[in-house]
């Protein structure tokens, strides 16, 4: 585990960076190129629009959809590991007052098709953007959308002087681990030791 020892100057700088980042209503506004994503699938041009909102500005129907999508995508993996699927805990996590959402919407159907839930935070003495969820509707997976949304998080993290993007992934989520490794994420020094036999590992990527 890393030490949390930082100098007084470093601590002051970190507080400033976090304060500025957390004052942003829409941190994606600095990056218009990440407000939409286009690709071609089977000869058909596709597009989604991305919006970044604090949890308090996300409507209840979308929050309910976010929970259902998480249950659909990773519920089976939770049930297969020691953590188990705990819907009340997941719902509470998705409704944290500090949560920020980056939501991808198909303008043709006006329906959400993917989201990340994240926050700017201090983690073991480091300023980080912590990604708690990345969920994409199955029909929109393997189209580059998830990688695009992670890149948006990285750009925001770098812009607001965060040191890393950090995330947690279940060890039995082999596709997820391969996906993050392909994007340059590695097992973080804060990840549980092998002796702890945890069901998850923490991964991160430097954005400095």
C-alpha cells in the first residue's frame, strides 16, 4: 500500500485542484470533441451524444435505468463471486450525492445507451478521478464507445490536474480486465494483496 504522506504544499495544491474540479457543473464543457461519438457499424453510420451531469440533475428514470443496466451487465459476475449481488447497496452507490454521470444517448431514439459514474477525489494522498461504473448497453458494446468514454474521463482528469484515473473491476470479469489493460490501465498499488483473496482488483492509469 502507498503511504499517504504528502508535504503541506502538496496538500494545499491538491485541495485547490479538487475544489476547482468539484465546482464544475459540467466538466465536459471544456472538451466539445467528447460531446458526441460517431462510428460505422455494418455500413450504417451511428452516433451518440454525451452529457456530463451531477447526480442531482439526473432524472430518476435514468438512475433506475443505470441500476438495471448494471444488474444486467455485471449482476451475474457479482453472484458468482464472494461479494454476491446486493441490489440495495448498488442502488445506494448509484445515488450517492457526490456522484457524477457521463451519459451517452442515442439521439435517434432519445434513449441512454451507456454511462460512467465517477467523482474527483483524494485517494491515498493522490488526486484522482475515480470511475465507479462503466456500463454500456450490450447492443452498443464493442463499438469503441466504452473506450471513448474512458478517454473523456482521462481528459477531464488531466485538465483538472488529477494524477490518475482509478477504477475497481471484479477479478472474474475477464473481458473487463482485458478492456482496461488495452487502454493502458495496470493493477494499482492500492489493490488488495493476493493474500487477501479479494474478489476485485483496483486498476489505474497515470494522466500526468
